[in-house]
C-alpha cells in the first residue's frame, strides 16, 4: 500500500509536462487565417514598404500590398488568387501576366498607393511608382455574398486596352 502514493505522484509528475505541451499546442495556429497571417508577415519583411495616402481599410490596404508584392515577385498564380469573382480564369491569368510584365521592376522598388474614396465596400487605388513616374489604377472591392470573401482586385482588363485615365485623387 505504501507504493500507491508514490505511483500517484509519479503519474502526476509525468502528466504535468504532457498537459503543458498540450496546452501550448492548442495555442499554435493551424491553417486558415492564422497561416495567411504568417505568410503576410513573411511577405511584409521581404518587400519594400508601401507608402499610403488616403483612407484605406485594413483589408483594402492588405490586399493592395499583396498585389504589389505578387507583381514584384513575378508570381502570376499568387496574383490571380487575389482576383475578384467577376473575372474568368483566362482574364485573371492574362491580366496577372500583363501586370507583372509591365510593372515588375517598379513594384520591386518604392511604391505609393493612393486610396481615392472611403472604403466601405469598394475603392479606386492609384499605384504610383516614383522611380519611373508610372502609375497603375486598381479597383478593389469586397467580394462574395455580403463581402464574405474579403477584399479582392478586379483583374478582367482587356488585352491591348489603353491605360485607364487617372482619377482626380491621383494628385494627392
């Protein structure tokens, strides 16, 4: 009978580290939004910071940063993932390749994003690349039913279309 308390103490002593590890494991993110946050943080550390003017929302700013980063990385597949639902797969692919071909060098350097209007559901954003003076107009919006898919960029530009005129806010 004297061994029972000793056994109980040994079980409790062994159980404590197991419970602590289990508790810590519960804090580790598994996929989904947490994984996206980790990737976003890694991207943020690898790229030139984006200068911002206007009034972005947290979601529209994050999206525009990712658009610039995907262009800079020359990653058409990852850029296509940011597209709104109003583009076909072919439009997404051709638009992504075109943006990378046209703006990759500029996107690797400094860029300014001018958010033109309050971003409750959609915003026009002018990307300015001060190294070359070139600009790119983006249209971003909440996508899905009631915005459930988050902020996305319109990627259904017609090949060979002339550049979109700059909105008045581009002069901010």
